[in-house]
C-alpha cells in the first residue's frame, strides 16, 4: 500500500466540533470522516480518479481468529478443576 499523504488543515472550531460529532455518530475518526466526505464530493463531481484505493470499513478493525486463539492459555478449556 502506498504511503498516505499528510495534510495540515485549519478549521473553524465550530466546524471541527460538528464534524467530530458526525464522525462519532458514524463510528469513524474525524480524519476518516473528512476523507469520506472528500471522496464523496469528488465522486459526485465526476473527479474521483480511476483506481483510487478503498477506504477502511467503519469502526474498529476486527480481530483475526488467530489473534483470539493466541490469547487463550494452553490447557485452558474453560472448565474448573
């Protein structure tokens, strides 16, 4: 995956607060909400480039089954001795 670009963005505090609340309602970070809105605006204007990568899904990343298995202790089958 290509390195993501960094951008300093100055916003009116009231706009930032409204954006942060909206992002929270949709289980996104403020940064992801800004990217989502920019992509939607580009798409609606017919300016979204071909081959643009997909955004990560909303919310926290899911744990792999392997990670969950690794957290269990050996020999622990959940039964009391």
